[in-house]
C-alpha cells in the first residue's frame, strides 16, 4: 500500500512540477503601451488568397493591409490608397490614381505595378479564387501611379466591391505578404494570440500605440468578462442579440465604453418556400407578414440595440427606400388574407384548416440562429391559427432542407461583409438560376431584370432606384418577413482614446492612444 | 479466584430502521482465568454480538449497557485509545468466517506481522520469522510460502490458522474465538480444534469460545453457557450442561446434533425485534404451559449451575 | 502480465479502428453536403457558387463513395500520413501535435484537482458519516454533478477573475491560467469520485477484515491507510478510467470558454467545418488516449487487487 501511495504521490509531484515549469514564465512584464483586442476565432494565416474567412479576421487585416478604397462611417466609398478614380462610359475600364507617399512595410515602394502584382497574387493559387479577380480581364500600369482595371463585362459595383477586406494591396516579401497598414505582424502563436507592432513608416503618420495583441477568445461571454476584468481592451464583433442583458450590464460599468452603431449588414428575416406548400399562395405569405410583429421581436431580442425591419435593406442603407410600405402588424388583415386563401377554422379548435388539413408549417433554423426569434414567430402565428413547428438543424442540414424544398419557413441571418454594396445577396438568392441551392425561394422575371441591372447601372442615383424597386417587388410579393437589423457594437476600455470604430474597420486605431 | 472477565447486566441493542434489536439482554457471565468458557446457541441468538461487545467492536448503531469488567476495569468506560490498547494485546479475537476476515489485498504475512510488530515490538524481519514459527506451531504446512501469499490462495483451514496466529500475536490473556469452526469441513474442523486445544491447554490462555458446534464445545470447554434470543438460558460446567441438560432448549440443541440423530427443534428462533412475552422459548418448547407465555423466568442457580426455566 | 498487455494492445487497435470508422461514416451520413460545408467554412458563405463547391468536392476526393474515402484515409494513416486539414491545409498531425500538450495539461490538472479534492473528502465523509462535513460534501457533490461546465466556468471567472482578480479570465500560460479551467473541468469528475470514494469506503469499513484489523489493536489511522484505502480504491480507480473519457469530452467546452488552445476546441471547429482529415485525426488521438488510460487503469487494478493478478498469471 505504501508503495502505491508513494507511486501516486510521485506521479502527482512530477505532474505538478511539469505544470509549474511549463508555466514558470509567470506574469510577464506589463507592457504599457499595448492594446489587447479580443479575436473570436484564430486566423488561418495572413495570406488573403488562401486564409479564407474567419470571424474577426478583417480586424486583423485592416491593421496590416490597406485597400484602394474603403467604406466610411457614413457608408460612403472613400479613398484610401487611391487618391481618385474614374470609370469609362461603357463601365469596363476603371482607372485609379494612386497615392505617391506610400511604402510597404518591407520597404518596397507602393505604385501601380504593386497594385497589379497584388491582384495577380490574390487571383493566386486557391481552389476558389477570390471572386472579384475573375471579373478582371487585365490590369494595366498606365504610369507609376495610375492603374487601369479592364473588366470582362460591366460590373457596376466594382468600386464598392473593392472596399471588401478580401482585396487588400500587398507585396510579397520572402514568400510572406506584407501590407502598407499601420501595424506589422510580429508573432502568431496559433490558437493563442497575434502580436502586431507599429509601422514606423505608415503613410498617415506613426501610430501611437506600440503593440496590438489579438487574443483569441472564442466564447462571447468570456470575451466580455475579460473586458470587465481589464484583460482585454477592445471587443469589435460583439454579437448583441443573445447578449442583450450582458450588454446592459456592461453599459453600467464605468470602465467600459459601449459604442453602438446602427448597422445594415446583419439582418434577420424569414423566407418562405415559394414553390411548395401553403406559402406558394401569395395571400398566405401576406397573412404571415401581417401576423408577425417585427417591432416586438426586435424589442424582445435586441432591445435598443437594433432597428426593426420593414424592407430587405435596413432604413440606414444608402440603398433603402425611406417611405417604403411594409407590413405593419395587423391581425385583422392577416385573418382576412387567410380566409381569402381558404383557411378556416371549421372545427372551432382555434387552429385553421383547409380540406380537413390543419394549417401546420415547418420553420427551419440552425443551431447558430437565435432560437428565441423562431419561438416568437411561432407564438405570434399561433394567434392567427397557424401552427408552426420549429426544427433546429445543423447548418448543413438546414441548407439541405432549403435546397430540397423541405421547409415552409426558414430563418435567414445575413451578414453582408463583402464591401459597401449588397448586390451579391440579391443575386444569389433571388435571381433565377443563379444558385440552385435557393431554388425554392421567391423568383420572378421583373426581379431577375432588376438584379441584372444592378451590374450594368453605373449611375449611383439610378442604382438606388433599382435597389428600391427590388425591395418593393419583394414586399409586393411578400417574399420574406423582415424582422430586424442588429447594431454593430464595439466595446472598449475607457482608457482607449481618440478611437472611432466604424463597421469592420480598425485602421483608425493608428491615431488612438491609451490613457495612463 | 476472581474472574478475569466479569460481564454484568450486559444489554446490547442495535438501533435499526426496523426497530430496536435486543441482541443481548441481561447477560451475566464470569470467565475465570485459565478456563475455557463455551457460548453456544443457534445462529442469530446474539452470542457473536456478546463477543464483539466485549471488545467494543460493534457498529456505531449499537448501544451497550451494563458492565464488562476485565482485570477489574470496566471496558465500557474506557476511552477509545484505552480500549484500543487492550485489543489484541490483552483480549484477542479470532473472528468467524475466515473467508472474509482476512484483508484480500494484503499478504497474509503482513497481516500477522503488523500485529507482532505492534504488540511485541519486533523488528520487521523478526516479526516475519516469528509469524512463520507461529504458523508452524499451528501445523500449517509450508508456512514460509504461505506468508507470502494472499488470502484467496489459501484454503479455509489455512485462513483460520492465519487468523489464529493474528489473534495470538499479542500473547493475549483472553481469547474470544468467534465461531472458529463455522463453515469448515470435518477434516479442517479437527485441525482447528487441535489448534484451539493447543492454544488453551498448552499456553494456559483463557478463552471464550463462541460456537454452535456442541462437539467442539464439548472437546474444549470447562464451562458452557447456552444462549437463546439474547439471553443466557443455562450455564454450568461443561459436563453438567452437556451431560444433564436441564433447560428444554439445551435438550433440544443436544438432540439436534448429528450424533444424537439430528432431531431439529420445531419452529425457528424469534426475531430479536419482536420477542415473545414470558419465556422467550415457550412458542417452541414442548413442555410449555400457559404460565410460560406470561411469566419471564429468572436465572436460577442450583448445584453450581444456572438455568432459566419456570420448572426449575 | 505482458501477454495480457499485448492482448489489450491488439484490442486497442480494433477499438480505435472501430471508432474512426464510425466517426467517418457518421460525419458523412450527417445531413448537409460536406463539400459545401467545407467551402463555407473556408471561404464564408456569401458569394460561394455551385462551381466552387464542385471544385472543392473534386479536389478533396469527396466525390468517391464513403468506403473508398475511408479506405484511402486508412491506408494513408497506416503509413503514418494523417493528411492535411481540408480547411487550413496544414498537416493534421502538426495541428494536433501543436495543441495536444495544452489539452493533456488541462486534463491532467483537472484530474489532479478532482482527485486531490475528491479522495480526501470522500474518505472524510465516509469516516464521519452523517456529520456536517458529510452532508456538506455530499450536497456539494450533488451540485457538482448537476452543474454544466459552461455555467460553472463563467461563474468561476466572474467570481475569481472579475470580482476578486485572483486569476486571469482566460488564456493559455502559466499556473495561474490553468487553475480555473482545471477546476471547471475537474468538478464534475470530483463530484462523482467523492461520492464513489465515500460509498466504497463505507462498504469497506463494514467488512469483516476491518473488524479483524480493529481487534488487532491497530490505530484507526493505520486501519484506514493500510487496510481500507487499497480496497476502497479498486472501484474508484475503475471509475476514474471511465471518467477520463468524460474529461476529454469536457475539454471541448472548457477549452472554448477559457480560450485554451487545445485539441477539444480544434475538434469542434473541425466538426462544424466537416474537416474530415482533422476530425479523424482528433478522434484517433482521443480514442488512443482513452484506451491507454483504461489500459493503465486495468494495470493498476491488477496491482491493487491480487485476485486478478494471480488469475491472470495462472
């Protein structure tokens, strides 16, 4: 027995020692001028042609790389590495005039040749090439600081697409991409942190904060607790919906600043199965649109951190139609439409039926979705006699159900992260034949034409009109029920000053500083 | 001669969920130095409880009242530490059921030597040597090998001898042998009896032999006490009790032994929770009268032996 | 003994093979197009086209029947080639090897935490049955069993990091970093082991050989350490082996909460992304660890219980 105890003791001691030794670096010297940012997901590398999308990666990229143009806080496309630009009348040639005072962090000069090389690099080696590069026929270096993109066919949102973080300007140095951004990659400890140091040659000026450390913290609750404990200074992609209460608590914390900005990039809506089942009838779709109280859903889920949905794009989008008529909650109207469509409560059990069949529909959501949204829709529809069965599926399974038309309603959470123009989303889901995965979702000829026009209409005024009409068509046909748009919430320590966090951009950090 | 152990008005009660179990009630028993006293009775009559009461080895839900005087001091009033010093050294137990009374994960030698080291202050090697010698004196074949083995490798008789060796390790003045022959086959029983005989006659130790085996009792005991349902019903010199039993229960026991034709006593022993009123044996007694169900008979002393029956 | 271990090693290969085969088929039978899932995980879902998906399907060999894919994986793995992650393109073995020490450290620390708490508490509870300590520890154990890891983890962070500032909220590093995750992970196991130690100890203390030991005049301490513990440990050790599986399972959540860069987190991510090569690698590692731990348990079991030792020898 004694031997056993000794053996156990020995093993424990060894384990303890190994733990102690491995951890004896202890508390590292506090580096004063260091900003720590929470990153939800580790990146897969710093080469935009292969790294793909991981949550938070654009934050890292926006500090390392610049783009020709970016989207500002007012959702306008503004200059970054390009000073100015023009497009030919046929919409095929885009000419950019470049800044002349920019250097890559490797010391190479930024110029037209660098832009050309950069895009050729991006087109690169991946199985799935970065989409925009396939639309470019050729890139011409007109002079040192003028570059021309010649497209295969007109692509009106070209400029807006260039604001996408996937099209940074970089140079390849020793096989590693380097940018012109305010910070330089120093170290990447996989799964743990990414360390950046300031770029002394940054073209806008020398950044004030010496080091920026992205700490990888996957759990949203842990992220906010780490902010409260002062272990990190900044959270950028704060998912507000499931964390409403937490956000309210954080707002009371004198140490933290909660910066919310109404956003049009994250919207929640319900789409109908347009081809099969009860919602192939427009009257049934309209009834549901009237029965759902989007205002209430929004209040319940995100409270003040969001805007109620009316049309496809949030009222804050530059492409929204301010006076658009949606479906304000109206139970009488809903009932009228339902009875018009032939749904009656013939056996007086409070549930509607037609030809002896009850009005029972299936709502598919994914595990990542906010189940409470679906539950609210369920209870609201029950009030008009429509029974909703919620099916929580894994993302792939939901996708499959939608692809095969095995649903009546589906919850969509759309994050438009590809630049300043939301054309992709409309093309993918609402244009006939664009993507067979969305075959059961509403389509019609007028919409197809309008979506095609998005690519040929260069004039911004006209584009706005096309977008407005698209949204009207969707509403007229009650193609979807628009619930709400989440705010973009940025949380940071009060010590961080002179910081303007706007949508997905951290490059403004170069002039921020940390108060002692 | 003063008794080495004197039990007075001992009452042991178990407090269980089903009720109070009176395992021993109003027991008076003296054991003189050098004598072997047999405590006989059927299984469940409380005789083992009496043995364990003396060493205070009963579970925590047991309550013991009365007096157990050993060498003039009341065991029931000793502190935990004092009683611990008595155990093994002064009073030893040879437990029943050899198959479960040895620790299965320790070598038999360890189980003997730890007692030797404790009581005789022997060094490790000496203790092992002494253990082998003790086992040899108990006629255990190949003792050097056996001490290095685990209990499951030994036969019942071998285990019983290991237990005897453990008991004797402290050279105790009083040995409580609790059913040492229970569950053993005839050959082994003879071996064990030899060992016990060896212990008592050659070393002159005092022994309380708890058994239901009348033959073993007859061979070893100077005195015999018969227990029934927690009470002593007859007590006297061995030849008296076994030769001229006076209590109907003793008679029945004798008649039920294999030598006398295996005539069982009718009925079965009563539950110790709901004991019958009056004489506790009356429901099974062939001679019982009405009065037996009403009056609880006292223990009457007659001709140097005691009997608890209304007809004596 | 050696023969027995050899036999167990063969069995281990069978188990591991079975586990990987099952994982492989489950992952392929799960709804959703794997090629699409991989594409989404890799490139984001926004402007993915069907052609992209088909290209990925072809490039990763996902168009072959499942059994062909498995056979291919197996033959590569048998030659020590675990393949590359479908998402990151890094060699699977490297990815796992990089994160493995973190998970092992966490699991060992959790095990130590739970054993150092559970065994003494269980013993004390048994010795002082129905005392205040007993009631407290049993209530604690009950709560410990019921408490989900993610909740306990956040609670501990809130208390020890945010309010008291004793330990860091999360992250991988020194001893201070491991305390809270190890506590979180170890609590469930500690609760079970406490209860088991207590009941096992109570059972042992009732045995005849304990009475024998008492009758010898041994001190209570010696009775516990020399006679009761070893017997009481036999069932405890078995359960510890089985619980180790749950511990590995727990790392999945605990690693996420505490931003601990281990295999558990990697496994979850790879499952969501249908990164088959990585899933198989992780599962393989977990299965091997689990089997090894149980082998160790069996060996210690043999050591503790002489009956088994001799049965095996004869």
